[in-house]
């Protein structure tokens, strides 16, 4: 059996992409908000059910720019249980991350722990909808309103996710999506900021284009965050297939749940109230009553050609540039620390054969 990785990017039929490339070759418009860029922004607003969306070269630059757009400074409360780009976007803005522990059932930022971490320097909260499962958005907004804080969601995993009110991307002041190759919807590399009003969208558009307004005006120290026409064209084609891709993911998710539900010591993380899920990841917790440790299972799976990933281990707060912060102390983060020791994300992607899910599940059950 060829190696099975935690994910495999979804790609549309190559021949369907050629006409898009022909258009780019004949127009010679390669970037700078060209026609495919404009079309994709419009198409994604409609598909996702959001008002304004600014495409980016990737989610990391989008997070950095989102903080700039709202002029966030000082301290920002965030989660240690995420991909390192979440906190890096703060450091790139000279902002001090303040880590707060996660909720044991969702592994998202625990709102009950936020208030104790607020200081006079706190200006914002940056939660993550980990694995595409929505945060407790109402509780977070209540705290933000009480303390006059902004909320920027790292929604890198949250493409297409809805709760009873519609798109989860509409919560907070801004949300940031990733269209990286490993994501549910990919443009090879890419990302977007979702914002509720046109004024903010215009500011974000300036910031992602060096701060340029017209030919001779520069209104802010912007960056180059623009998505190219190649990536935007691919996005338009990917959008035609994304519902089908999510449906295939749903089948894999259901198969794992069915086969692993009786395995002692394996806990499959449950969805958290989303009305429409995207099945971006399949995280399990390898608990104390499982016969071997998480790392032993991880190694055994790898030795047999299956490559799960320990998302998110190590915690961001354990990396050298963060671990000196007072909030990075593990005693402050017991739930995140335990989850990082137990979690294993199993392979899930549209083309994964259910027979392979059977094999992986049987392997896990047989230890
Ligand atoms: C939670 C989270 N935030 C941010 C990013 C960064 O996204 P990108 O690779 O598009 O820069 C990722 C993953 O890549 C992620 O998982």
C-alpha cells in the first residue's frame, strides 16, 4: 500500500483548468486584483454567506494584516492550541500574546478563562475555530463587549461551516480563512479576510497592496498580500467541486466514528453545534485507558505506512519564542497541555478509500 498521509490536496480535473490558463495567457493580467480575483471574491461571498471578503496570498499574511487593519496593539488573548501562525501574526505586529487555556470538550479557547487574563493593555481576543468546530462565539462576544475588545477569529479551518445563524465567519470583527493545499478548499496557497463593512474592506485592500491608493498615493505601510490570478482562477474551479469534496469527507468521518466508537481509550472529538460541518480533520484523543501511549500509536501507524499528525503538539506556548511568557506556563494551560499529549489527527481527504479507514481503525482497535 502506498503511504497514507494525514491529508491529500483536492485537485479538480486538469483539463478543466486549461481554459482558465488560456484566459490569463491572452489577457496577460497575472495579479493586482484582476478579473479572476474579483470573480472569486464575489463567488466566495455568495457561497459562504458573508458580506465582504478580501483574498490574500495566504492566511498568515491575512492574520498579520487583519491586526493592522484594526490597529491592534498591546496584548491579545489567544489560544496555545493552534498552528503556530496564529501567535506569530501577533509577534509580527509587536503584540504580546497572552495564552488562555482551552475548553476540554471543544479544545477551543475557554471563555470562562478569558476575563482573568485581561489587563489594561489588552486590546483584542484572537480565538481559533480549531478543526472547523465553532468557538463559543456568544460568550466571547459578551466579554469583548464588556471590556471593549476587538475579536479576530483565526478561521483557517472553518471554510463553509455554519451554525443556526448562518456562516460562522460572520462573528467577531474579522475572520481569516486559509486556502492552503491542506485545507478543505484550496487555491494551492491562499487565504482571505472576512469583514462586515465596506469601509474595513477598502482599508484591508489598501493594506494588502503596499498601502497604495491610485498611482501616487500611499496611505499606510502595507504589505504585498495579493492573491494572483492563477490562484484565484483555481479557486473558481475548486468552488465547483467543494460540496462534493465535503460530502466525501463526511463519509470518511462517519466511517471512523462507527468503527472507533467501541475502542476503549479512544475518544473521537465531537462536532460542537455546527449546523453545517466541513469535516476538515479527524482528531482522536488517545486516553489513559488505551493500551499504549499516543506517541507509541503514532509511531506504530507510521511504521505501517500511515502518517497521522499530532495537531496540535507541541503547544505554541512551548516553542522557544513563546515559552518565556508568564501565560505560557503549563500550569496555566492544563487542558491544552493534556490535549497536546493525547491528540492524533487521522487521515481524512475526499479521495481516501473507506477500505483504508477500515484498515486504520482495525489497526487502532488491535493494539
Ligand atoms: C489555525 C491556523 N491558522 C493559520 C494557518 C496559516 O495558514 P496559511 O498556511 O494559509 O498561511 C494555519 C494553517 O496553515 C492554521 O491551521
